[in-house]
């Protein structure tokens, strides 16, 4: 990684938070977009919410992955954020892609990605999509039940199949094992059926749940996968790939998670076993690269008799039905910071952040989305040192995962907001052809 400069593996995470070059680029992009908007006279939509995406951050995450899990090839989970530039960079970095639908597969193929770099990682697939991937030569796909095996035998008997096994996902943000995964009680009979149907089982996959927090879940899943590799051998299959799924967070927990997984893989699937290792990370790559800016469109003053000072309800132009869908679907708690207040841009200054409720003073706000639904609340209570009003701007970091892709158009609000791209890593610029 030396050739690409900038990367210090020991303080990558901390470094990201204080990376002055990246912060400056993001700050400049935010400022440039908002400073000329005159909220008294602008056209509808000019003050719309928007993202700034730092593709350099994606590049740094990739180096971090390579350093911590050098034997595991990432197949980015497109569902997490199908942003075209993000996909372009990940493709240029040589990653594969985990797709869940025809549209995702089509989008990745249109980038010029070879079908062998795609896994259709959806154990319960649509018939017509299976016919589509058969035509496109996307052969790798997962299954976890006998009905699906019979479907594949009918529609795409040459597919390369991964048996997805059940995991303990009890400590994950988004649990998946209620819906997917074969229990170890059923794997032997599924392998027998696959053999009987003349199908080609090439690997095992698992997913410990999205946003995992217990490294032990990876260890147990790798041990179970090892058992299934042996079962498969007894049915005459020589499995060649283990897919360890997604679930990796982009915060500082990644290093611990990766270290437990790395040790488990080295023990149960050592390099000399010849087994290929792949993964399906989504949020790990996308989350920290995107910052969201929202405009304060309305304010309600709350004069509580019991309190001497007023508090405010702030209404912004994005909410739970929009890019904050991650609050509902992904159990996130995005934290607001002040981008611009009273004509001053405060991005990345001490005045931008919230103050402590105890002893920090400040003014109390709750933050609400623009729709008519009462559940559309982003923040119940936060204190800022300054008074905010209509026309001011807030920003939210780490908004790249499961946000825009699951936004709706409820109440007629757009779900397709602008993304302004910046790139804080020269290596990523080269890969993207930006100079
Ligand atoms: N692979 C599969 C099959 C998934 O269902 C998901 C998320 O739901 C992912 C990968 C990505 O998970 P994460 O974003 O937590 O890495």
C-alpha cells in the first residue's frame, strides 16, 4: 500500500475522523453547494437535502480490509448502496459483487464486470431472474432449502451453488436467520438431494446478521461451515469456496471482528487447504463515505412553563421516509451537527457539535422529518450552543449504508437526492480516471 501513500494502518479509524485533507474536501463541497442559496427567493428544490461522498474513504476502507483479511476477497453487497461511482471504484479495485435481484445484477454487468465476479446471494430467487442470470452467465448463487434446489435444477442446472447455513445472529443490528439459512440438521439431506438432482454445489455461505457485534458468531459459523464441507465431501462434492457473508461495521469494532475471523479461517480453512475465501461486506465500505446535508424548513417554539428557556422543534427536509430510513430499517441513530447557522458555516468546528445536556448549557431541539407522519422524528432531544432557525443547515456523517436505497417518495418528497463526489485519496483518483 505504500505506493498509494496516506495509509497508516495503526490509526486508520481514528485517522478517518481527524483526516484534515478529507474533512477539508467534504467541507468545501458542502459550503459551495449551500452558501449561495437564498432561502427567501430560491426555486423549489434548490434547498433540497444532498449527499457529499468521499470516494477516498471507500479506498481507505478497502486497504483496511486487505490489511485485516488479506485472504478474503470482498464481493460488495450492492443492496447497501448501489451508488454508481461507488460501484465503479469497487470494480476498479478488483472486488466482486453480491447481488440480490435482476436490477442489481444488470447494474453491475453494465459496469463491464465479468459475470464470474458476481454472486446472486439470495437463497429464495424469482424464477424469471434465475432464467435471466442463466442467460447472462452469472453462475454463482446461494440456496438453503429443497424447493429452491428443485427450482434451480429446472431453470439453471449448471449453476454453481453455495449452501447458506444458519448462524447465531442474536447480537446483530439486523437479524437475517429468521428468514434464511439451513440448520445443520438439514444440510446433509440438502446435499444428498443436490447430488440426486445432478447439481453442482461449490461452496458454503453464511451471514452472521447485518451490523454484527459478536466476533464469536464468526467463529461458530466458520466451525459449522467446516462441518458442512466434510458432509459435502461424503456426498462426492469437492467444495472450493467459503463465503463468510457481511455484517462488518466500519467503526473500530472491525479490527477485533476481523482478527477473530482471520484466526478461525486460518485454523479451519488454512491457505494450504486450497479453499477460496470470499465475503459480502456492505456497510463496511459504504457507511463512512457519505455525509448528508439537510435544510431546516420550519421551526416550532415550545414555551414550557416549567422551564425558563424555550426549546424548539426543528423540521428538516429529509426524514424516516427518506434517507433516514436507516433509523427504521437499520436501527441507526444518526447524530446531527450544525452545518450553517445564522449565515455562518460551522462544518467541522467545535461549535458544530451538540453540547452535553448536563452542564453543557445550550438550547434544546428535537428534529423532525418533512412528512405528515408523527413517527417521522430523527432526534428526540439534542442541545446545540446556538439558536437555529429556518434556512439553517444540519449535517449527518456516516450516512452511506441502507439510507438512500431504502428511501420512499411518501408525501411526494424526492428519494433521489444529489450526490456530490470528492476524492481524498490520489490512488482512488487514478482508478476513477480523475486527475
Ligand atoms: N449479504 C447478504 C446476503 C445480506 O442479506 C446482506 C445484508 O442484509 C449483506 C450481505 C450485507 O450486510 P452488511 O451490510 O451488514 O455487510
